[in-house]
């Protein structure tokens, strides 16, 4: 029989000095909006927001190349490898509002393959920074190219930007697509077309 717990306590692991500094800043921001920061709903908001920001920007503490190197394997496979529909969430550096969507990534091995889970981890490592979609796309491409030295890399990102949907032009159905290629994907249009076709297909 399981014991009934008297209470619930979540264990957080943060740099508390940094969190407290950010919380102080968030408190000033809330005061600047004219809110009553003493009311119950906002009492703990500055620290919650600080911890959320630290989580959403923890990519600065990660080394994407090291993530790939941790699971590289020698393998004589020279066909396209695709990991598609990788969910991503990032913060636009212009307004600190989220953009989110999917990344589709392919590479053609040149003596080494990488553990498939490492590619989404690389996406997260770059996405959890203040970003613009265009740079995020090339960051991922360059990291894979420079670390694995494949015959080619292809990255396509499709994302919705809340800075366009919630403010500004307020176009709720807009989607931004960016792409970046190297090697065979850049030089061989048939290879690039095959990639585009495959990421558009759904498994039955």
C-alpha cells in the first residue's frame, strides 16, 4: 500500500544568485506595467519567470558539437539520413516572444554516423538561446557539417512567430520557412529534391 504524502515539494536546481537577480528585474517590469506585485497571483511570479527564462536559455551552457561527438560511430553508409518533424521552441531576440515549429534535418554520412537522438538535442541546444530563425537554421547546419564532416547537410525549419501573431501585423496563420544546405544538397538538385519530397511525406 502506498503512503499518502503530506505535501508536494518540487526540487529545482538553479543558480539561485542568477535567479534572484533576474527575479528582481522581472519585479521591476511588473511594477512598470502598473500591476500590484503584492497580490496573491503575482507574489511568486518574478521568481517563476526568472526560472523559466533560465530554462529557455540553457542552450548557452551546452556544447552542440560535444553532443554529436558523444555518439559518433564509424560506419560505411553513404545514403541520406533524415530526422524530421523535430519539435522546437525558441525565443525571438527582438521581442523576447516565442517562436515554435518543426525542424527537418538530413545528412549524408562520410565514414561516420551519429546517434539519432543527438540531432534533436543539437536542435534544442541552439533553440534554447535568444535566436532568429535564420541563424538557428545555419547554426544547426554548420554544427553538423563541421563535426561529422558529412557529404552534405540539409536543414529546413518551419515556425510560427508570436511576435507576428500576437502583436505587429497580427497574422495568426503565417508560417516562416527557412533552409540551409551544404555539399550534395547544395550542388545536386536531385538530392535536394529527394530531401524536400521525403520531408513532405507522411508515414501510412
